[in-house]
């Protein structure tokens, strides 16, 4: 009985082995990957430099200094030409002695200049001089005509610099006349006029107007 069981077990093992060997599917083995080859370095090239360099023999060249940027040329302002003119008085206008007058005009000037107006007799005597009020384009002066000189005269407007020198001027001829409506003494000479020439051997005529002369006489 025991022998029969052993035979049965052996037969069972044989069947299993035969079944395993008769499997239709083959067992796949892994494919080997080729080994990557490293690149070959080129042989070192010869250099012309010496193996060692003496640093004490080297001359250090400093870098070039930066060139400063060229500044564009600056525009030079052109100074304005100085000019002054008398506008409110014309040649030959009459001014009455003792009266206040206003004289105006135009100008072009540097800001450092001042404006002056003078009344001068024909023989060069300065009768009155005053500083005018002025802006950038015009000026005005107000003054009283002196009561003691009549006849031909002229107004002179001038631009003066800081040193007092005249840089531009204008001149207008006027006549100073007496006021015959007021009570007082006066003498007005009509001839000769300023600038006239007296010739030797010829008569020289004086004439004019006088009111209440002293001792009824006039001395020339």
C-alpha cells in the first residue's frame, strides 16, 4: 500500500515537469546596451611662452586717460545798441519861463544806464538838469523852466553809463519866452541869434522886448 502511494507521487512530479517544459512562450533575456566611448582629447600644443616669466622686467602701461567731452559752444548775447530820442517836443517849440513842462521820449538801453534831460541855453549855459524816470522802452522828465533866461536854447536827453559817461543822446532846439501877462521885469533879446557871425566893419543890430527896465536903460 505504501509503495503504491510513492509511485503515485512520482508520477505527479513527472507530469508537472513535462508540463513546464512544454510551455510555448520563450523567456526573453535583456539586451545589452553598448558602452559609450569618451571623446579623445587632442594632444597639447607647444607654446612659445617661457616656462617662467620675470615680473620685475615687465613695464606696466597705464590705461589712456579719458578724453573730456567737448562742450557745445555757448551763444554770446549781442548787446543791444543804445538809443534815446525826444518824442513829445519838436524843433522850434516854445516854453514859457517859470512854467512846468513834461518831456517824453523813446529809448533802447542796457539796464545799467540812466536817463538824464538837460535844458541848455545857446551860449552853453546849463539852465536845469534832471534824471528822468525810464523803463525798457520809454522815459519821462518833468521840470520847471527857469524864470531868468529867455531866448534860444535846446533840450538834450542822454543815456549815461555807471561811470557817468554819455553813451547816446538826442537834441531838440526850443525857444524860451517870457510871460507878458504877469507883473514883473523881463528882457527878451530877439536878435542876434545864437550862432550868427558878426563881420568887422558892418553894423550889428540888437532888438527884443523889455518890460520895466531899470532906470529906463539897457546896457549891452
